[in-house]
């Protein structure tokens, strides 16, 4: 299955992969060599920690390579969704109860970060927004109960 990723999200994963392969892998190898030089490995906590770190790094490298090889990279600027909310679009909303305005970009699960106003395509708010247009009102089942939002603008940036 092709996992959708924004162009920006794919670049972040590529940077992380590069960092793991060029720096972290070398650091782990050095830490294992250092721990081995201390003698008996059966009671060597440094060696065990370095081997655990190596397993994590290699696992993460494999995970990132898999994701990047099967992902579908979507550049929001090249979308032509005719004003409809789709994956990678940026949506300006108004909470109809509070009047508070918020902006979210709908992104893949790996790049979701609520502090950066990036919501996962699988989140309740994204599922409610997909396929809608500016002017539409959507109801979202939030943890605090149902909320209604009006879509003010849909952008592809």
C-alpha cells in the first residue's frame, strides 16, 4: 500500500535516514568497540546498551527505507482539487461555538504534529474535512464532544 506523504514530510524522512546512516551508525559502532575494549561482555552494561542502540538504529533505517520506497509523495502546490479538501491541503477553519480560527494541513501519520498544525489524514478532524469545500460546515467528534467548524478557505501550499 502506498503511504501518502507530503513533499516536505518525505524530505524530513530522507534527512533522518541520512543522519542515521552517516552519523548514528558510526557512533554505535564506536560505542560497541569501546565497550568491548573493557573486557568481559557478560557483565558489561555499556556493551548491552550499545547493542540495544544498534538494534534500534538498524530497525529505524529499515523502517525509513521501507516507507520511502513505498510512499506516494504529494506536492501540495501541484494539486488541482478545485477547492476541495484533500490530502496535503491547508484548511482555515472557524469553530462555530467559540469563534476561534485555526489552520491545519492534512498530512501523513508520520508527519503529523499538532504543535505545527499538521493533522494526520486518519484523525477525526481530517476525516470530517476530506472532500468538503470552503463554506461547508463539518461536525467533528472531539474528545470534549462534538464540535462544528466552518471551512473558511482551502489552500494548496
